[in-house]
């Protein structure tokens, strides 16, 4: 471990990544074998002799150590796209150049060279996996350390840093089973070494927008769901919109974010007031143009061809898994067609690897705190199910990346603690539409006669992350503000997992239960009596906030129950979560929670996701923290994301609070703090 008990500093001497002769020899043999296979398969590539593959592989390795790092160092517009394409083209060019230098290989055209580079990457991956050499990061770490030093980092420190690795959507019960069953061997080893698993409970809005606002900024006040309406402006707010994420962060930034004073945000919706960001939706405007954070990934040409091959393989895995689910008639079964296989591959390969290399760069730079989100498990679980074979495979691959990050600690200029956590879990079940043949918006419309009902559902934080990568690559235009305008609608119905929000747009304020009954006398009864609705949250003029169920109600101000308690199947804290949400300025006129059956552990989403989160019921409200024994456990149960912020911030302070022997470090680089004007506008409305 890098620190003594509960953050006491220890001496730290980083290790230099050294080239190991045996692994170098194996890598050379693998490269030669892959070239030999490519020459045997592709008619446009041929070798002149038995030793030619070894000679050409050696030349390609030397050229690869020179050209891609130079390309990665260029400050290019749309760095992700242009750098990726340039390095991919460079891989093919290197093979052509090696052919001219050695006369040992004949390459007929540039197209043949490009195909050969991709095929060589595929064969190399297979051979490295068989030989157990696919985890060798020596070259990557050497290049990453060099890049960090050029950016003004890498100076040695004995003050511990902390790396927070978030697994989006992984519940504690699922992780426990994965550790037991071998799907998370790295985390299983950490638990065996003394890491402790800590459960925490989400707020009512069990989704990444609300959770990251609480964890990274310390407050998720007035974030009632993944999407909501600000009635006074007739505007839809969505946690996947860069503009909305920026505003969510601006309202809650107080200078006490988890990542202030030199921290780094990688792959998050919100930045936590970090100085450095990659793929952070709230900081989209700052990430445009040349982003040096991608340089470590692009500096090794093999990373690019490897990513292309793995991307294609992930698409194949998804198509096969979807076909098997249909053939076996697996229930529930989610929609897995359209662009979803590409979405899955983007998150499980490209974005995952970019975030990993961002973390490695941060560690080699010596940044004091890093928070990185990995969304691959969450995305696959939404469509495949909580713990099905391909879902667990996504988790296993992510666990393997954690081993890479752990391995890199010894080479960092300061000691690091690693904390793994999740922002929420997921609960499984057939969707509301699958069960009924109609959606929540249609149920509302049937109960309201001639009212114009507009439904919004679909899309999640994963779409936000892929969209962020596309914007950075220059392949997607900025969303038009007009898309968020909901003026002219009589009723807006939103789905946020198994949480539904109904806004009656006749007034620019929240309507009371009595007003709803007068204007739409059939609506409340149609909702509360539906077999797949568990509870409604409404505000009564006479009785205050109420949780209504099919056969009873709970008065939230005093917790008195009439008839059957609609919150009985849920956590003992459920009433408190509803009470808090009822006080939000932009709480819906009617908040709808799906049913939850604790016997079969299922509910239903109001969007087309068979594993879901967003409300109450089941493991979606049971995320975890996996912490090293050098950090103290919490003094009390963790309820709500803000409580997690306090715990994580206390751990960072414990590791990094100045002492006479360890004075406070001064991090260089731009600071991201809200201006005085920003703080004064914290309670303002969205523009």
C-alpha cells in the first residue's frame, strides 16, 4: 500500500518502467507471426524469405516508436478524430516504409498495407491472449511518463494521490456475485487483500446526473430525474445535454468540488470543478480543438489498430448474443438492433480505452485526484440484463483495465490509493410498454380526453458520453436549443427509468392534487389503480406531500398511513426520499414510480430498457464503494449522493492535508472555479 494507516504518509520511490528481454522477445515473435499470417491471407502482401517477418517486424517496431508519438504531439483541431485517422494511416505507411527499407516484404498498395496492419493487430491480440503477454504496458507507460514530463508534470511527491474509478450502474449485490463467480478477479484480489465493500443508498433519482452532482459537487438539489421540465420557461432539461450539464454544474459549484486544486475528470457528466477534463459533458466547450489528453493513447500506433479490431469484434459479440437471446426466447429481452451494436462497441472499447489512458496520463503526471467513469457495464446491462453472460463479460474486461491502472501505480511520481465505486445500480424487468402494449404517455392521454400529451423517453448518460466523443471528433453538431422547448404542449410525460414525471403545462407552477382532480378528474385514479404503478407523489393543498398507492396513501409530513402503505416494498428511507423530492422547485405535478415485486426482484421501466434505474426498488438503489484498508470507514450509513461526497472528500483531505513534513502542493495549470457572478446565480433558472 502507498500510505500508512488512515493516510499517514510513507516514503515513496517510483519505479522506472524497464524493458524486459523475455517479453520483448515474445512481442517480436508475435509481431513476426502476425505479419506471416497477413502475408499468407492477403494477396497484396508477400514475404521474400523465412526470416523476412522478423526483419520487417523489427523495422516496424522502430518506426512505430518514432512516428506515432510525433503525430500525437501535434496540436490538431478535433484531436480525437484527426489523431486517430492520422495514426491509423501511419500504421499502414510504416509497413510500406519497412518494405522499402528491408526489401523483405512486398506490399502492392496502400490499401493492402492498411488491411495488413488491421489483420496483424487481430492476430497479435489472439496470440498475446494465448501467451499471456497482452497486459504488457511497459512501452505505453514509458511514453506516457515522457508526455507527462513535457506537460510540466511528473515531479516526485510523497503526498498520496487518489484515483476514483466509477463503474456506472453496478449494484453491490451484482458485484458480490461477480467477485464470487470469477467475473471480477482484480477486485476479488483487492477484497482478499483487505479492501472493504461499503454499501450506500441513492436518492430518489437513482441515475448518473443526480448521483454525480451529489458525489462530485456535494449537492444534487433540484435534480428530480434524468430529464425534467422547468415549467416557468417551458423548457426540458436533460442530463445528456452539454448545455444543461454545464448549467447543472454552474448552479452547484461552490469551490468545494471533489476535484478542485489540480484534479482531473475523465468520462463524466460533470467535472467536479476539475482543472483537467477528457470526455466530460459539462465541459464540452473547453474540450473542443486540440486536447492533449488523448496523446498517450495516440502515441502508440498499435493502440489505434487494436481499437479498430476490438470495436469490430465487439459488434460481432453483440450480434451473436442478441441472436442467441432471440433463439432461446430469453425474457425479458431488450431492443438490440439499429445503432445499438455500434453504441455498445464505442463504450466497451473506444471510450473505455480513452478513459484508461487518461487515467494513466494523470497518474504519470502526478495529479492529486482523478475521477473516471466507465459506462460499459451499464450500457450492456440496459439491453442484455443485469447478470447475463455478455454483461458479465463487459464487467470482466473492465476489471482487467483496473489491473492495468493498479500496475501503473508503481511508476507514478507519487503514491496513489485506488477507490472503486458505483453511482447507482440497476433493477431488471420487462418494460411498461412490453407488459401493456402502450406507454405511460398513452395511459395519461387516455385519461385526459382531448389534451395534447407529449412523451419523452429513451437516451441516457451513455448517449451523452458517445455524443461527447462525437463532438470532440467533429462528427456531430451542437444540439439546437429549440429541441428543449416544450411550450405549446398541454401535458409533458417523461420517462427516467422506472420513474415517470407528468407535467401539466396549463400553469407555470406545480399544481396541487385538488387542482388536478378538478381539471382532470380521471387521471389520478387511472394512474394509481394501474397494476404496474406502485406509487404516485403529489402535493395536496390540505395534506401536504402524499404518496398514493392503489389501496392506501402515506402522508409524508408526518408519515401517517391510511390503508396500505404504498412505500412498504421499498427502503425504510423511501418516504424521506419522496419528501425531499417533493420540495424541489421543479418537481413534477405527478411523479410516478413503477411497481416493485421483492419476491421476484423486478419492476418496470417507462423507457425501453429491461435493466433500468432512476427510481426506487431493488438493487438500483444499492451502489457500492470498494475502499482500501488505509482509508477509514464511514461513521454512519451513507444515504444520498451528497453523503458519498463528504466521505470521498474526507479521504482526499486525509491523504493530502498539509503537515510540517508535507506542505501543501501548488498545482500548475488553469483553474476552473465559478466566478462571483456564477455563484450569485446559483438559484437562477436555466437560460
